[in-house]
C-alpha cells in the first residue's frame, strides 16, 4: 500500500469547516483513499473513501486531486465532538477477506469553542 | 444490529505471563482482524482470521496467536509477555463479500505489562 503523509496536528474553530490534507504521491491506479478517525480511548471509525471522484456522505466530503497524489477531508461544520485523530489510508480494494489497514500517525484535529 | 465488543476493557499483567483477549464480531460479519496500538502511534495490523483460519499476518512474532470460532468471535493470545506489549488491542470485524471491506472496530482492550 502507498504511504501517506499528514500534518501531525491542526486546530479548527467550532462551526467552521475543517480541511484535513493528505499526501499520497506514490498512489497506484487501483488504490483507494480511505479516511478513519479515532476519538480518544475509542476504536477507529470509518468516515469515507474514494478512488478519483469527489465523494460526500453524511459525515464528510473527500476531495481527491486530479493526479490523485493528494486529498482533503472536509468536515463542513466542525463540532467539539469531531476532536479526534484522523487517519488517511491508501489501499487496494480487491474484495475477499484478505486485507489490512496500514495506519500512520494521523492528524490530531482539535476543535475549539 | 450489535456492534463489535471486546473484553476485558483493561488488564494488568506481569512480564512473562500469558494473556487472552476476546472479541465478538458485529452481527453477520465473518472476518476478524486484530491491531496493536502503542501510545501515540497508529494501530498496527497483527493478523486476520477468516473461516477460522489465519488469513494474513503483520510483523509480529509467533507468541502472538489467535483463534476464530464458528460464531465468528475471536481470541488474541499473547505468550511470554514483554513490557513493550503494553498497548491498546483493537479488534475489527468485516464481511468478506463487501468489496470495500469496511472494518468496524471495537473499543479495544488496554493491556498494561509490568
């Protein structure tokens, strides 16, 4: 799986959009970008994933650059409960059961009141 | 729908002892993965079980072993505990037929080795 680079920490004001960047310059054509987050003392939680098109769900939006070398996770209206470590993961989607998630250190997002 | 559960929540052991951690998969999921998360680090893949057999392993020594039962619940066993085994152990379940293999994590077991 390709390696990802994320800033170690970011701050955001409550109610504002949080934009979390991720670099994955060695991504292959068949690798997807996944985002998970981990709130303190809990297990990681899936947020969103995408291949090359922008994606949106009830939690967030994912913007992937045209060359696919970087992406941005957007939380449109951050709340205090969004304070967590956010992980950007790149992996091949092949179906079946044999796969793993390769986590880096992620970005600690702190949402301030 | 029942989520992933793990037991115990916390555990304290001494060096050289053995420990067993337990995980119940989310309803309908047939694949279980285990991860180790040291303080300040991201989770690291230990191994995965599918159809009661190990189906992939990370860079962990053989003293880390596991089991998956017919009801898809799972155990992680660690022998000859070392101080560096102190970590949060996470279990994640998924469905093999799900092309995107979304993994659902439990809350983890916090293991402290003294």
